[in-house]
C-alpha cells in the first residue's frame, strides 16, 4: 500500500487524503498531452474495467448511499443546503475507489497524472462541471469500517470537512470498495453547470459534437478545447483528444472555464 506523504495523514489504521480541488481551483498540468490519445484511451478503459471488477474487491453500494444521508445531516447542522445524488459522480467515485484498491495506493492523482476532474470528464458523458474529491482509506482487523466511522475520518480533517460542507455544492456521489481488512472510500462533490440531453460518445463524430454544442445555452459560450490540465505537447494536425468546455461569468470581467466530457476526435 502506497500513501503519498505529500498529501496523506495516517492515524489509527486510517489514511486521510486531502480534498482534490476542482479544475478551476487547481490548474496544474499533470495529465498526458492531448496528442497522446493512447494514454487517454488506456485510462478510460482502465476505469471502465474497474467498474466491472471492483479492483478485486466488492462495491458496498448500500454504504455508499448511506454516506449521502450522513453528509446531508452534517450539512444541515452547518446550515448548508442538501446535495442530491448524481449517478455520474457516483460512477466516477466507484471507478477510482476500485483503481485505488487494485493498484494499492491512496492518491487523487493517478500514476499517469489524471486527476478527479479528468476521471469525471472521461466517465461522466453528459455533465459539464468540475468535481472536488475526498478520499478515506481504512485498514484494520475485525468488523469492517461502517459509514459513520468513515465520515468521522473526514470530520477529523478541516479540509475534508470544508469540502463536504461547501454550500455551493449541489450534487454528490460516493464509491466504497472493500477487501478483507481494507476499505477505500471516494466522495465527489460538484455543482453541475449544464447537462447534455444525450451522452457524448467517447469516440465522438461531428454530428455528435454538433448536437452537444447546440444543446448548451448560448450564454455559456460552448466550445471545443484540449483537455484542461493536459501537459503541452507537439501536435501534428488537429488534437486527437478534445473536450467540451463552457464559460461561466462569476463577476464583472471575471470568468471560469468549466470542463465537460473529454472525447477522441472522430471524422
């Protein structure tokens, strides 16, 4: 088991990883360049495979849903509005929890350099928005850690707790993978900016892109770009990996560029 010393706190058989911020808050370029379609395709396939095999463990779906109830109780105490379950956030959380279990590490960044937003943009095929991520890891003999215990891990960290209580969040999803003596919990929180009427294929063609872009409100100024957070790299011809993005005005003269589904450019 590898736990990053840069970002993890270990105590009492549990590891706590600081919140992974939404792309608009953390602009480091860590992912492969847009020209490296093979790397993006391989990671998307890895995440899909982990949804099928739970990383060698089992998905505790009931406990993951219970985490939403516990989170909303905590938010109510803090006078924050409740968050709704969002399936694309939950699917992404499950995939990362399973990948952590499979590869035996605890980190927001994958070994390849993909962050929480990249995972969401690869698996969430209808949502324009950037999530923030909490991770908790529990190791110990005896009874498995229950949702209340896992929530208390986050309660012990000011950063995790602020992320869970952030009033701007409107949706959340949780994934929990168990193996004998271990539990990996991932929580994703977001405020989706827009939702496409149909999932954008990962290998998208011009008609797919046209429908997706036309479906977004004009005031969001939808466009195509290389994936946010991808490293610069030489590209011969159009970039093979692209992303739908939108622009949100946050103040006079100030805008956020919000990411949506990432795709491989087709014909």
